[in-house]
C-alpha cells in the first residue's frame, strides 16, 4: 500500500466526511426518493460492526532538522499584522524569523478579510472630523492617538499591500459564470465556490504572504506554536516553541519579540477565528503585563440554519478580493453626521431579546459599505463581496472580544506596540488592546485589517530599533529545560482530562447569552465559578495522546484564563456601553470612561486596574445624556434614565 502521508490522510478524511455528510443529507432530505432510501439501507446492511468504530492514529511527522534559531527580531504570527511587522523589521536592517502556528496566508482571520480602509487627504478626508467620528461613534473609548497614526500611515499601508498583490482586483463571483443556483446540500443559494476559487487562483491573495516572506529573505518556521518568551535580566531574550506535527521543542534566541497572534475564542460557531487560542494575550499575562478590553463582546452572527458552517457566511469573503474603503467624512461633513449606526448592537441585542425568525436561505446579505467620497476616481467604493446568506444567530465566536479592543494594554500613549517588558512588542487584533475601535467598533467600517497592518509596521520599526541597541544573550539552560518539560508534560499524564472535553465545557459556559450579551452580577458570577472550577480542577490534569493534543492542552489553558479575565472585567464595568450590556445596569455611566485591565499578581491572583481615557477624548460631559448617546438605547435604558418614550426603539437618531 502506498505510504499514507499527513496531507493525503487529511485529504482522504475530508473527502470521506464530505461524502458521508452528503449521503446522510440525501437520505434524510424530503426530496430523496424511495429508491435512494432503499439503496442507502441496502448498502449499510451487513457491512458494519463495532470493530469498524476505530479512531485512526494521528500520522507521525518527522522532527524538523533545525531546533535552535537565532535572530534579531522574532515575529509570532503571520497575518496582516505579523507580515507588516516582519517586513518593517527586515527593511530596517535586522534579521527576522517568523513563526506561524499554521502557514502564512491561511491561518487566523486574515484570510477572510473583505475590506481594508485607508485615509486619503487627496480625496478630502479630514483628520479632525475623522477623530470626532471615532470618538462619538465608539462611545468615548476610542484611542484617538492610534486613530491619528492611522490617518497618517494607512494610505502607505494600503499601497504596500497592493504592491505585494494582496489587493489584486478581479470580478466578484456574482459577476461571473460561477454565480449559480443551488447550494451544495441541495438548498437554495449560490454555490460554485470551488469553481470560482480555481478561476482566480493566479491572483487570489492567500499565496502572497509566503511569497513576500521569501522575497524579503525572512526566515519562516511554520506549524509551530510559540509557547512562551524567555526573560533574563529584566528583558526578553528569546522564546520556546512547539513544532506541532512532531511535538518537537524549539529554542529561539532573539533580541526582540513581536506578538501578532490574532484574536481568540473558545470555539468558532460560524465565524472563522482560525487560531482561536489567545496565544499572545496569555504570554503577556504570564509575564505580568496588563490585559484590557476583554468585556466588550464580539458581535458576529452566523446563519441560523447552519450555525456552525463558516462557508455559509464567510465563503465569498475567503474567495474574493479585499476591497478598499475610507472614513467617508470630509471638512464639509456636518457634526450631526459624525455618529455611528450602532449596527452591531442592533444586530445582536434585538435578535437575542426578541428571538430569531425561521432561517431563510434565500435571503441575502449585501456585504458592502458606502463610498469614501463622491469622486469617481476614488477607488474606495466599499464594494466588499458578493451577497452572502444573511446572518441571524448571535454568538458566532464565544469568548472573542470586540475587534481591536482586547489584548495587552500598553496605556493610552503608546503608538509603537511597546509593552512594559523591554524587548516585547505587540500588534493587531486580539493581541494588542489598542482600543482604536473603542467600545463599539463603529463609524468606520473595515478598520481592523488596515489598523493591524499599520500597527504591525509601527511595531516592526520599533522592535528593529530596539534590537540594534542590545546584544544577543544566551538562553538560560535551566529555563529552557523547565519549559521543555512543561510543554511536553501532558504526554506523560496517564489519567486526567482530555483537552477537547475541557474545551467543550468551557464552550458550554461562555456560549450562554447570559455570559455574552445579557450580563448581570448573578449571571457573570455563576459563569465565573464554573470557569474557576475548570482552572483549579481540570487544567492541572490535562493529558495528551499525540502531538496535536499537546497544542490543544496549551490552548485550553489560555482560553480558560482569557475567559476568567473577560468575566472579571465584565463584573467590574457596572454600566452598559458599546458591546457590553448589563441587564442590571442598562445605561451608560461616565464614571467608567476608561479601560479595565487585569494583570497577574505574585500570588497568581488577578489584579484589576482602571485607566481613564484623557479628558479631551470624553466629549462634552455637560451635554444632556440623550445628546451624548444618541445612537442606540439598550433594553431598559429609556426607563432607567427617564428618557422620552420615542427613544425606546433605539433608532430615533
């Protein structure tokens, strides 16, 4: 028999699963005829017994030939933030190693980006108006220092990724022969994604990052998870990683480390959070750094008919090109238009409270934004993707926080991604709590991709400059030995908890609407007590049967701590603001104009701090409550604040 490689095993497994799924759907479908059903029954009769129910072993991979690296700058993660960080550091003259848990271009959320906005003064974009829009639309928690940097650098960023080929323009599927009737399971819709994707193979963006890495002579270690960074004499001197396919531990000597590990969630339920594990956030927490913004919840929804099927709501986002957009405000934009739409809040809270209609697969969501200007030569037209099946079910990524809100919090003045630990930097969504999107992520649609790119470039330049000022240090042998034992420890646990089972228990807790969207003191404390049980009882006894489960063990530890931080900060914020709704405090309270952050104390407890935003970001505190917050009314807010009855709909603005 031909040798079964890891790739062929996964391919065959995918084909088998798809075939089995299609057969099951055919047999159960109302359209299936009697002959089909009889055939299905006949084919299974007499050909199955309990000995067939065996789990195939995970194919073993050879250890990589190289297990020790030395570099000036280590970049962890190669999404849009990591790619920009790596190239910036390389262009600054430093040697660079990129470590990606998957493969550049295919891991994390970057492969599903649909648009990338940038600021262009040549078409009338106005800095002051943009800053005011960001401040008001995001309920006075937007980091206007980073927003100003975005205004200065986002055009260069977009030109850079365009030169690389990431924004190559080609027709949307809806404009081609591949926009055909019929979904793959027989339902209504449009589904020739495979044909369309093959037709654009020469120009689609997913192959670009690896080519950029190679063209810039940047070293790459793929399918490796950075487990921790190493400190010595008060600064970072390197990191330890796990080559996941072979369970090989790798030591990396580095003068500076940039964490660009992306966002995390407990488990994707319709939103493609590929890494899903809070790697950078956890590393920062373990080294005493502050973690902020976790209480602001992700707003993404999935399709109620197939809530776990990412292809339904993000298939075209993966296949099609990234569209350019812009802030859409200029010097002539009236002040009463410098507000957001509260789109995320309306999507989530209306459906959570009122319930869902029956799923309608024929209902399409037009995935587009407004043009950035009236100039026909402005390419920023906001034409994102072909229509997708409409979203309806909230909670597509339980545990994930709002875009650009959560991660390592460096305070309000940092615009380099420089943490309090010398030599350690961070950038991008879910790793760096830059708060550029405030509490709502509103006002400028599609800010995430370009913000990640800008932050990555800034962090890359800063880390490169730092690396030039320090000497390489040897990794402490005792630390390397201890971390090696810790990484591989789950393989020697004979009796304990399977990481997938623990992850499912965590999902059960964090996917509850009372932990996500309808929070209260009672519900948050109830969830917290269950998470603490997992932390204290299950995490010390995680066991792994194979290299892949070694990774899962580490990830479920990270997820548990991230969820605990989320619940604790949710309890501290005794108000409702943006994507944080407390049923027991259903109104904004300007005493909470700031960020809660959590750090690890010496006794391993969690320290919680509050950092106010600068006064100039708070808007007019003397203004009438309704005038300060005109975009959306939380359920119960009108009554609690004695506001006019017409505001109850939350759409009066």
